[in-house]
């Protein structure tokens, strides 16, 4: 019914679940919902077509099937689940008036949904989907179809929702009557928007924000100052200003060209309107926020040390010394710049072994951007020791749209002086090209790395004079964490796949080397790493958070320290503990695991205050799910878990058994309220009894 109502393609499809007959009449509709991720099945691969679904699951299925987008109504529901997909679906439906919850502002997402409730949600979703279609394309056909569905709602539909939906439809009809606005001219731009030149200097402009096949027509506002040819090449003639205009596709854009006086220095400070012989001379007197433009190659006598925030546009010119960006230069941007790998004179903050790394850019500051950078190597520098960009001691920098060729390392994040793990580097590498390098991007201890759109053309290989080991291409040392463009942490054991998808590696076999960075467990609080969970627990301190990589872990887990959080990086679907979990430490949080115990009376034993949430617990033969013997002062919360029995049914087994009554469970104190709260906040199946109190006789 749902697949047909939502207009999903189902003909010829077959559900691929072991417990669904491919010839069953329901099979095509199940397959149609699976194809849009509205349904996923259970961790064991089954679909369980005979089971009822919860209100939260129904919301997710309906929202995805009908493509419901966010509406205008305020969501006042207070008990939304933590699972993001279900929470988002309920919010989408509530914002369109499709669901409202109960009078106490509860949605009760874990309760089973009745056929009548589900039918009402589907009917309203059909109306909202039709209105969305009319809003996107307010044709007479779409408006009429949406109005017919809205008029067909049952008479008992609340008036507030009907009025809200009618208002949206009336607004869409108004847009049809007004007709589409006249097309605006395309918005284009010229890259860059301003250029500073010396007489006889030249610079090639480019059309931006336009289709690749558009050809611009170029003109100059004053050809006595600067001319431009058909390809956008500007030539400076005399001191003054001119505006270079580009016209393409009916749109126009301009670039300001400033021609400096003959004899001006290689560096122009736009902010104070002064010229300097070289970059060192310019930065000595520059103030925070000044904009510097290179109008020629800068000849400097020593290391260029930036101590204040600057914007430096090289305009394609080069310097002949390395650039050191100190901590006080936070926020500096360097672009369109050719740097040089020069012998490092010994910068404080690097270990002795790293002080002499020949580098073009040395970064020890936050919020640094290097854009459209190229690097060359000084004649006296060994190719086998060269590094284009090195960051250390809490450096946070972005390198984008740059080219690195014939260097040992392209981008190198190093932990600096002192013990490994003393500092945290954050590196974002976007759309760079690396050619003939040993290591394109190299991260050592405590580096957060985002690498997207990079292209590695070739790496050094064995047998070359410059190096005796194969090139690594992209080398990840212990403790490197990979993040996506939104900053979200990529789970371990998936991050290398993420890097391969988001970047291009010419020599896949030897261009991505991982050096122990994917240890199984990270102590997020102290940034230490472990091969197994119990080793991390033994070394943990009160208040620590342990993050567990996706994968399967064999052996019982004993948590006997207080105030610890043990959670998975990728969620219960991808992180399995094959063993019993025993919690004796106070105020422990366990989150996001699938637990499949071996021998034992239960899958999990709780003997102290604890929070257990978003886990999948599968008890085996003669086992109970959770066994609580925590004492009268304990405060326990068990939320959003799936607890299932997988053995032969036995009359004395319970999903959750309480043998000593704690102070509270899920904020409830009476046995009756605790049982109700546990059953409504968790999914407990296949046990003879979901929750039982088995307290010793009084006295």
C-alpha cells in the first residue's frame, strides 16, 4: 500500500531477504522501500515480515517514501529518539502537521503503531507530498491534484492542520498567477578581482562562475594605463588605474588593475599604499590585517618570519627564502605564491632532528590558508630531504588548489618538540596535485586530517638515487584521525576507504601507507591509543572517554573504573563485542555496540550506576539480556536499546532482570513505573518476560 501511495517504482523488483519469498506478492513493494533506504532489515540480515513496527520506524518509512521536506510548524515533541534518521523523520512529519504526538507532548517512538494510526499518517503524507509538488511547480494540474487530496481528508481531521496546508496551497497558486519573474542576467566574475602591476608587467585574468565553454569578450576602460587581449592577458603600460571588463552569456564582471610607478619595489602594501624592496622589508612595518601584493619576485636575505596576521597575494611571483608563520600570525592567508624550499636555519619548537628540515612554508599558527601555491627547491637543498609545507605545535592550516612537484614531502604535520602526543595539528588538504613525491601528505601523532579532491600523480620508487625506499604517497602515522568536509569523524577501518574515494591515487598499490594509525581504541580525553578494549580500560582514568573503532572484538569486557564512557565510533551496526559486559564502576556510560555474549547467565551485568543506550544486545541459550544487581543507591538509565533472545524459549528468562532495587531506573522509582519505562524506552523481543523484579524477601 505505502509503495503504491508514494508512487515508488516496484514492478519487476524482488526483495533480497532470506525470510521473504521472492515470489510473494509483497516482495516488490518491500524491495521498492528498501531501494530508497526507508527499510533496512535487521542486523542478522532478516526482514521479519510478520513483526509489527514502532511509531518511530513508521515515521522514518513514511518520510523517506514520500520525500517529506521540512515544513513551517514548530515541533514541540519532547521524547525524540537519539537515532538520527528516526529523529529527523519525526521532525519532518511534525513540521508539516502529519504527526502531532500525544497531549503530553510525547511521540512515544518505541511503541507499536496501530493500523489506524499508520493509515492516517500515510493519508496526510500523500497530501503534503502533493502540496510540495505544487509548490515546486505550480501548474494547474499539480494545484488541482493537491486540492483534491486536501479536500478528501476525513472530516475529523483537526482544523489547524487543514488550515495550515490550505494556506501553503493558496500561496503556491498565487505564485502561478503572478507568473515567473523575468530571467536575470547570469552572475559571472573575474579571477582575480584586483591586480597590481609594474609598468610592462602582465597578468592573465580568467572568467569565473561561468560554464567552461563560455568565451569572454574583454575590454579596458583606459588603454593608456592597461590593455587586455582576447584571452584576458593584461599588460600594464603606465601608472594609474583601469578597469578590465569581461562579458559572457549576457553577464558582465570587472577587475581593477592598478599600475604602480616605475621603480616601485617588489612588494606593495595596499593597506598603507607603500612599496617595499622585498617581503621581509614589507612585513617588518606591516600591521595586522594588511594586504600585501607581490609585483615582482622578492629577493630576501634570510628567513621570512610572519608575526602578525597578513593577506599576501603573490600574483604568481616567487620568494627566495622560506616563510615561517609564527603563532601570533594566526589567520594569515597566502595565495598565488611560489615558495622555495630552503635550508631551515633552526626554528624553535621543532625537535632537534626536525630543525633542519628544508621547507618552503613552516606553520606554527592556527587558521592559516595556503591557496594556489607552488614550490620549487633551492639549488643547495637535497631533494631527498625537502618538504613543501610543514606544520607543528598545534598548527591548524588549509592547503588548497596547489601544486607540489619533486619534493620528498608535500604536506607534513609533525607533533613538534617534547613527547609525542603533546600537541594537536589540524590539516585540511583540498584539490591539490602532487607529482613525483615520496609522501604527498604525511601525518604523525595527534593529527586531524581532512583530505578531499587531491590528485597524486606519481610517487618515488625503489632504485632512484634520491631515496632507497618506495614512496608512501599518503602516510598516516599513529594517532591520525580522518574527518570529512563537515568535520565529522570518519570511523576507523573506513577512513582509508574514504580517502581512496575522495582522492585520486595514480599508483594505488604503493601510494597509500598506513602506519599503525588505526589502533582499535582511542582514549579521546588523553589521545592515547590501544589495540584492544580491555587494555584501554586498564589504562583509563576517571572521566575519560574511550572511542572504539568499528569491527568485531572477542572476549568479555570488564568496566571496573568509575566515570568512564565507552562508545563506538560507527554505531552498533558496525561494532560488535563477542562477550559478556560486566559493569562494576560507578557512573559508566556504554553506547553504540552490538553485544553477542558467549557463556554466562546474561549478556550484560550492571552492579553500579550506569547509562546504557543505543546498543543491540543478543542473548543466547539460557541467557538473559541485562542483569541488574546495583544496590539501593544506584541511578541507572537504559534507553534506546534493542534486547533480543536468540535461543530456545525458556519460561524463566527475562530481557531485563532486577535482583536488587536501585534508587531509580530511567528516573522512575516504583517497580510498576520502572517496568513501564524500560519496556517503552527499549525494544525487548523473544523473551517470555520483558522485565522482571526478582527481589529477595523483605527482612
